[in-house]
C-alpha cells in the first residue's frame, strides 16, 4: 500500500520541478543604469529602445561615411531572389537599399513603433518598391511565417530587445533551414567608438547569447569602422 503512495509523491515532485524549470526566467533585475532598463540577460543589461523621434539621426547625411554602410550592404549574403527581414527597421535606411538589391526577392521591414510603421509604409509606396512588406512585430516575436526567410538582420537593434531569448526563438523558427542572422553592433571593445555603453556589445557577449539560442558564428567581419559584422547560421530546427 505504501509503494503506490511513494510513487505518486515521486511523480508529483518531478512534475513540480519540470513546471518550475519551464517557468524560470532567464532574466535578473537590478537598478537601471542611465541608458538601461535594469533587466539583465546573461550578464548584459538591456538598453533602452531608441525612440523613432531619432529618425533624423538614422537618416543623417554623414551616416554612409561614418559607418561605411556601403561596405556593410555589399557584404550581405544576398541573391536576387532572397527573402530577407530587417528587424527593427526604423526609418528603413537598410530596408530600401536591400530591396533594390533583390528585385526578384522580398524584404520584410519589422517594427513595433507605430510611427515607424507609418513612415515605412509611406516610403515603400512613394518609392514604388513592391517587394517591401511592413510587418508589426511584438516585443517577443517578429511575427513572421515559419521557415519563410533566408536572412534576418539587425542593425544596432539586438541590444535593445526586451525579451532576447524569446525573440531569438521565434526568429529562428522564421528562418529557413540553414537560414542566417546578421548582427551589426557597435564595438564595445573599442573605447574610441563614441556610443553609450549599454548600446555597445562585445563579440564574446554576442557569441554567448547566440550560442544559447542555437546559432553558430560563420563570419566575423572586422572591416567596419564602428560596428561588428557578425553573421550567424541557425543550428537545427
């Protein structure tokens, strides 16, 4: 009579441990720094999201030279029929330039800010770029169809994701088999890069977070003056 009760108790403990593990958050919290939200992921404080009020800075005339955006665009692994997602597209600085490079393909411009979404839709219409589709994402997902894209890229965006673990899980599902993810992030290792610390990332930190999400580094480009060019490939499904 005692054995079934002991087994039931044992199974209840296992079930409790499983639920606890599933509900355990990968985040810890601290007092927010000047440019962070106080939420820490794998030792890194997540940065405040840049408001779309900074659109003029995104579209500044000096950006091409300062960041060598032409070289970054040339290094993107694109084919004429590639399906691409610009995550946190902002003003579409990269979106519309990529769209012109994939005339037989498609690019999703993913944003969560309504004013950015309106801006992107108007510009896509004004520029008559039918291969641009604007998508409203959420804080945890880009809201893209499963296995729909060849390449996703984030330009100075990843460090602002409020739920990086959940977002990467969803983004990984949206990538096709052997799909790739490109991150451009300001170089934390270089003190001469005049960007607030919370908005910079090291290669070591990026690799740690991407590995945890099921991505492997396939290219570490050091050719940009201010940013890392880090190309990852998803591992498994």
